[in-house]
């Protein structure tokens, strides 16, 4: 039996498109993967992400990929002195800071966020794997690398461990490649894609 596809009204699509364009503007070198959630018992952790360097997403194509229930999409940050108006922290289900491992783990991170002068984070369940994404909206645009350094220094000053599987930061600090070519910032999957397991949470981490 085929699963019914969710139908979006034009108003809903326009709202989603406006939200995407407000924060997620770098459409080169995007990542893509199949939405395996619920298929033959597979979970999001089994997804295979790949980078697409063949073309730049336009607004219409990005919207189509975002609302698709078959595929997932993720974006990077712009290089070469470009700007960002958000930051994001990634906490895996296996992280020492995840509530399942340490009930006070998130408090340590939010204390570091408050020390940065940030009022609050937007909590998102990243997928049914149980990981968490904490989004921070900036009151003004910042150069991407400046924002990356500010975020990393703030977390390290708070004594937090930054590494894959524990606490990952977006944008990440990075180095030049050989020959002084721009290296890419790490990509992250976009939040709240339909049937991806990504859900908006309150400050008690409840859906």
C-alpha cells in the first residue's frame, strides 16, 4: 500500500520558502541523502550523505527537496568573507552532553550560550536517532569565520569538549587547503524536513 504524500498549500510552501531563504543561503556543495526513516526498520543513522558539486541549488529546487519525503538536503556556510545570521550546535545521542547520558549536560551548553550574550536557543530533534540540534539566531549578520571562532572559543572557555560525536559546531573553524584554496565549511541537514524524524522541541526538550 502506498503511503499518502502530505500536500502543502501554496501559503505553506511560501512560508517554508521564506524561512529557508532567511537563514540558509549558501546553495553550492550541498549534501543530500535518502530518507530511510521507517523503511525496513532502518533509522536516520543509516543514511548515506553525499556532497553534490554538480550544480547550485536555486530557491525552487531547494524547496522541492526540502518538502520531499524521499530525500533529505543539507547546506553549508559561505566561504570567502561571507556572512551568517545563525549558529548551530550538534549533540549526538551518544554524546556525554545528551540528556540520556547526563541530565545536566544541556545546562552546561546553555550556560555557555548565555555567557555569549545569547538570549535563547531553538531546540530541534535532529532525527529519530535522538540527536539534538541547537539553533542560535543572531541579531545581526556576522562574518562566517568570525562567528565560527567566537562560537568555538566560547564553548572551549566553558570547558566543553568539541569533537565529532560529542559536540559539533556550525560553522566550524577551518584551515586553508594546500595552495591557499578555500576549504568548505561542514554541512548540516536542514531542520524539520517532512517525515525525517526532525521535530521542534520546547526548552524542556519535549515535542
